């Protein structure tokens, strides 16, 4: 996978970017400079990394809440 393909996936999966901004960025990928691709890619990769870290830290609480809400005892 090349950098442009990876950036496309990161843009599509971003939760910080609005749908409108995602659409605009996806149209601009082919004309972005290597530096622009790298900068945006690093930012969006950090977003994903931080989200995973955050989830790992709260996973036990998440599992407890889901178990409570889906319990057939209630």
C-alpha cells in the first residue's frame, strides 16, 4: 500500500473530520505534495493511535457496562 492509499483510509476512518472535509481531502490527495501527505498522514495516524490507547485504558469499564446492559437478568 502506498502513502496515498494509506492516507485515503485514514481520512475515511477519521472521527475528527466532518463528512464534508473528508470529501474535500479525498479529492485533493492526488495533488498533495509528499510533505502534505506525510503531515496529514501522521496527524490522522496519531488520532487512531490515541483512540486505541484510550480504548485500551477503558476497556474493562466498557465491558462491565455492556455486560450489565445486555444481561438477561434484567
